[in-house]
C-alpha cells in the first residue's frame, strides 16, 4: 500500500518536473519566459531583465528553481498568464471544478448503464440481447466524438431546439456533453461487467446458493453481481484520470470552460504558465482520484481488511 | 486448425470492408473524380449529386475525392503509430517480464504513471514543445500508446512464466529460449495482435481529434479529422461535410475492432475490449 | 415416519452423448447409501439431476419422486422450496463453494430460509446451536467469521451445519471427504454418520473411494460409465459374487503386504539441519524447522503430514527447487557425483502446457539432443510407463488425469533420475488410477533401482508403498521409522492419530 502511495507521489513529481522544463526546452530565451510568468516587464532592456532575473534567482541551478517553483505552485501561486497577466490559479481552479463534475457525471452514468447492460448481456449470453449489446459496445468506441457531437447539436439544438448547443450552466446543457463523454466508458465497462458476471455465474458459488434454496434471481443478486462488479472498480479510477484531460474535444465543441479546453487554448496561444498550471493540476487530480478509489476498494473488501491470506 | 482460424479472421465482412477502404485510399490519385484541392466557388456546399457523389465542401471541393486522399494521411499515421507502439510495447513488456526483479518493478511503476495520465494532455505537451506536424503526431501519441500494450505483454508473459508447467519444463532442463519459444510467445502473440487491432481503431480516432483541433495535420495537407473541423461551421447548410469523413473514421475503426474481436474469439477469449481480465491488479 | 427419495430411469445426456443412463434407486430416511464410481462415471450428475441444478447444456429425463411428489415435473419456483429445506447438498471443496464475502452466520441464515435483514435472537440461537452441533466452538465467534478464516476441517464442518440448517429429510453429499487428509476424513465421516443417525436423515454419499465409506454406509451402489452395475449391503462388499467393476474398486483400496527392504546402501540425498523460512524476520513462522534425514538408493520413503506441515517445503528443498535458509542439502553421492532428482507435482493438468502437444512438452527434457536420439528416448520412456506412443501427439486436455501423471513420470525419466519425488502425485486421481500410478512407481523402483519419496496426506497411499515413514507436523519432522514399526509403535501423538485414522478410513481386508 505504501509503495503505491510513493509511486503515485513520484508520478506527480516527475510530471511536474517535465512540465517545469517546458520553458527551458521551447524556442526562445528561458529567462525572459520565466520572468514573464512572474511579472509584466514590458519592453525593458537587457540590463533590467538581468536585474530582475537576479532578484528572482532565475540563474540558480535547475533543481533549486524546481523546488521553489513547486513550493509556490502548491501554495497557490502558479504564476501569471502571458496573455491576460492575471494569476493562473484564478483560471485553473474553476476550470478543474467544471471538468471534475463533467467527468464524474459521465462516469456515473456510464457505470449505471453498463451494469444493467453487462448483467443483461451475461445472463442471456449467446442470445440476441447479448449479441446486440456486444455489437453496440464495439461500435461505440469507434465513433469519433468530433463528428457525432456536431451532428447531435444539429439535431437537438438547431432542428428540434430541445437542448442548448453550448455552455455548461444548466442541467439541459449537460445532457449532450455527458452523453458523448460516457460512450466509450460504457463500452469498456459493459464488457468488464459481462465478463465478471459470467465468471461468477460459472462458479460453484451459484450452485451452492441454489442448493440452499435461492431462486435464480436471488442467487444472481446476492452472489453473482457483487463479484461481477469487482473489475469495474479498478477501471473507474483509470478512466476518471483519463477523462480529466481527455474531455478536451467535448469541451471545445460545447464551449465548456473546463481544464481540457484551458490547456488546449493555452498551448495554442503559447501561454506557458497556464499550460503548466493546467497540466500539473490535472495530473495531481488524476493521481489523487486513482489513489482514493484504490483506498476505498481496499477498505471495502472485508477479507483484505482482516488481513487474511487467500490460500 | 490454424488455417481454419486464419481464414475465419481474414475471410470475413470486416476484413473485406477494410481491404476495400485501404485499396480505395491507396488508389486515390487514380480513381478520384476530381483533384481534391480544386476549388470551385460556384459549387459550394452542395449535397450528393451525380457530379459529386458525396457533395462538396465550403470551397467547392469534391468531398469524395477529399475523403479518398485524406484517408491516405489518416490511415498511414494511425498505422505507423500502431506499429510503433506494438513494437516498443512488446519488446519492453517481454524484457520486463523476463528480467523480473527490480527492473520489472520500476517498469511497472512507470507504466502505472503513464496510465494514470490523460493521453491527450501528454500529446498536447509534446506538441507544445515541438510544434505540430506528422512526426510530432506520431511521437506524441506513440509515447503514451505503447503503455497498454507493454502492460498486456508483461502481464501475459509473467503469467506464462509463473505457471507450474513452465516450472516443470525448467526443472527437466529446458533452456530459457525453449521456454520463451514454446510457452511464452504463443501465449502472448494472439492477444497482442487482437489488442493491436483495437488500438489501431482507437488511435485513428485520437489522431483525428488532434487534426480536428488543428494541432495534427497541417495545411495544405488534410485528413479526415481536419475535414471535420472545416465542415463544422457550415454544418447547418450541408451536414454531408460531417457525415462523410465521420463515417469513414467510424467504418474503419469499427471494422478493425471487429477483426480484433474475431482474433480474440479464435483464441478462446470472450471479447477484445476485456482488458480487465488480462491485466492483473498489483501493488 | 420413513420417507423415500426415489429415482427411476434417470438419464442425463449432452446432445447425443449419454452421461448417465437409466439409473434407478431409492433412498430412505435414516439410511446412508454410498454411490461409488471412478471419475467420469456419472456419479456427480446424479445429485445435480435430483436437485434440478444441471448446467444448461445437459438434458435429463426420468422420474424423481420425493415422498410421492414428482420432482422432475415441478417448476423451478416450486423446487426452490424443496432445495435446502427438504433436500440439501454437501460439496467437495467448501471454501470454493461458500461466498468469501459472507459470514458463516449469513450462510446459515440463508440456508434456514431467512430472507430478511436484521438480527433476531431466535435466529442467532439457532445459528449457534447448529455450529455447536457440528463441533464448532466458540459458536458465536465462528458465526462471525468468513470462509477464508476457517481451516479446511472447520470449513467442512461449517458446510455440514449449513446442510443441516433447515432440518432436511435428505442430504446429497458430493465427494465431501475426497480432498481431506486422513485424520480429517475420519473425523468428518464419523460426524456425518452421527448426525445422520441422530436426525434420521437419508444420505446419498458420492465418492470414488470405496474404503472411506466402508464403516459408515448401509448400502453400496456401484456406477461405471454412466450405468449402475451393482448394489449390495455393505457387509457383502468383499464377496466374490460382486460385479467386476465392484471388485476392481475394492481391490484398489485393499492394502498389500510387502516385504520391507532393509538392505542399507549409500545415501543419495541428505538433509543436514536444513530449514526454510519464507518471511524475512528471523523469528517468524518457519515453513520448515531444521530437519535431518537421508535417502538411500532403492528406498521408498513415505512422507506424511497435513497441509502446511512442511512436507512440501521439504520436498522442494530436496529437489533443489529452493535453497535452504540454514543447514544444507547434500545431493552428491560416491564422492562428488551429483544426484539427479526429479519431482512430480499434484495436479496433472497444470504440469503440462495446455496449448502444446505432449511430444513438444516432453521435449523440454531432451531438446538439446540430436533428433534421432530424442525420438528413441521418448519411445523408451513411454514403454517404461506403459503408454502407447501415439498419445504424444495429443494435447493434455485430451488425456485423463491418470495418463497425464504417467506422462509426467515419463518426462522425469527422460532425465535419467536417481530419485523421484512424488508430491501428492496421486491425490487428484480416483482410487483405481491411484493404485495404477503407485504400482508403476514400485515397478520402476524394481527395474531401475529408483529411489522414491512419496508425499501424501493419505495414509492408505503411505502404507501401500513405503519402506520407511517420515511424519511432518507443524513444520517439524516428528517421527521417522520403518513402516511396520511405525504402524505398531509410533511414539508421537500425531503419528498415533494417523494410524488410528488408517483403521477407520482404509479398508481392512475381510476374510472371504
């Protein structure tokens, strides 16, 4: 368990370092780039720039600068945006909130739907519901969301005026983005649930439960489904992390002020501090989420808690 | 028995469709009715007609020709990236499983790390540093996409190596090479190929999204992703600009996934999307 | 009042293939009927068919009546009332069959038919009473445990409690003792018989081991290749009038007197205060305490102990698969010639790669030799183990467990070993196949001068093959004597328990 925590911590550190290095490896003078993130020095001449550089310790060894930068970062100072001159933190923090809610809702919806579909598919294996659901899950992952989204907007927002075409301010405006974001997770989750339930169905637990007098449905609910859902927990963590940045397309298409769009805009505008801030926050959140889900999983498994060795 | 399996995979609808698409795209210069870049402002945003089977785009360019030519870029980038991730992932996964020990541990940690990070974000970062373009697309996506393959390979190889029958073989005197050749590789090859098929489909969509965002293919070249970006503002007048390239991506990706699924079935597995069963949880 | 569970012309088939054909029989309250047959004879299907729990691919025909009521004509919903309440089941591997996330209490409540949540005093009292009845104490504490926390023996008792929970009229027991060691086996058999008689329950006891039911069954039914071929009261089991298949099963369980080898010869393998500790702490529980023992040429050493007693660890040390934490294993003889040791494992199907044909699997031992020599050696060893050579072209899935164990021995023989260690190599086989393997091993000892280390938790096996017996108990070697000495003069309490269990579970030959 401890190793996991250390590993995740290392992940955050390493990615932060990689992000920190960006000004140093991009074209242009790193000193000026770093300075711009701290203050607006306008058209100052070289001597003034150097003076400021001395003041902020911009010629110190890289690791030292990294340490300082990291410290400042996690106490709230993420630098200033090149474009607007305002603190990066003011842009990043609301954005992460939006993305977290978007990703979270999408995953929740995906989990609910996939449990239903997965159980249905597993219990009717080989018959038409199973074949239909399996075909659909394979098709869903192949859909390019940047083609589907505009088409759906065309239908629901323009033709039928049912839903807004952009923004993230009302429940109605959440429908399309969440739907599109949930498509791929639904596919993978459904397959995982189906697989887990199938394995549980084949196991002898069910035979023994039925021998105790439980009906098929009761045996399913008490003995099969809980086992079948196990693989889902591991997947959710990874997918949540993936969706945090992976919602870029959806955010861009629906003009949602989330992290993905923020980072994308920052990179296209070469607004390095915002990009750095965004990436580090996303990585940290991804790592935290994965860790928390892992923890919940371990705590909820009674056998692990008591420390029993499976033999 | 192997022949029957291979024919079951290759002589199938998805395989035929894929083959057709590939041939059409390769033959694009020969068979497209128009020059894909030829503009004709008089014929802007038309729907499908006898003259233009898939209609025209905002600049009057024939959509069909553009789809055929754009496919060359989309498919080749996806293919190269898939092969890259397949190669790197397999080699690294095998080495990690065979060496074991702390090398394996470190490798798994790095893998975990990469898996926990959103793919697109890393790709964006790399593009930020290196600027957009063909090579950057391959590199940025390749850097993260070998991870699932490596994980799968390492997992399967480690599993194969820890079985009782491998221990028995080694105890009677089998060499490392014997174990690798007979016990590990056959176990690993099939699932890896199936996963590669799946990965190709996913990468096609991902790379298309980079082009859509404008950081993938650069003008004057175009691919299916950039076509979708071009068509979006005019979608109300002519949704065909969206439908044509979108369907192309969907069709190829879907067929490739179905092929991957066939491979998995032939090997006795249930579903190519079922990675949860194959990659063991570990601490 | 005597109730009767009867089946007439019960057949089970999978498509065209018939697995059980026209079985007829009756079970009355208060009697224990044993159904004995080899693996694959169709005996397990009998229990599942009666309960209506056959897998979907199988079809059943025939009549099944419980006290006049036709079970085969009942709906699934109606059967749910019968299952667990009037007829319950016992299974072979309790831990596999119980839900690892549910407490024992939860299992019992489920079996009792309680479908509501929340504790009730009456129910709790019933739960504890049941647990105490099967000898599980302190009941309240055990009720709160999960299956993984119980030992094998405790789990088996818990399963009996679950089967008894709703006070059924009949119990169908599917090989409940087949995977238990001799001592546990004796305990569970006695307990089952006791409860059966106390409660007047009718028990159908399925097994491959005719010796185990000799002392507890009222009647015996013999089944072979899906057909019932013989039935008789237990007392008449050993009579010469019995069907050929019955006699085969009986013979496989009888002990054979063998002249013990007493000639001393050079030690081939020696353990000198060898111990093994898998944890890093010096004071942690050791898998094996310092043990000294030597193995001589042509000797058969029987190693017996319960699971976790250290016997398997010892085997792995002798085979060179592990290195001792302290002490040493000397595997040289006549100065400095290395002794070749091979080990045969328990599960035949996991010893071979299921994807490879057997010839390729076996070639692992000889793949460095020139091709002509490889073929020659393979023919040679196949002849030695008595198997046809064309078996090599098959895959493991196409062979029986007995055949695979022979192939494992053949593979070991390819390396021309001097010592063969058999770690529970017969435990996964039925009694007849077990005998065949043991006879093969003894034959190899005779013709090749092989030394054998036969490890088993089954005293019957140990008695059949050993010259000397070594007993492991709680990671320690507690007894090491020649066989006859062991049977009459064992000193350690555990040894005495083992010998006592032998008398109860292994057939004693009856004159006539």
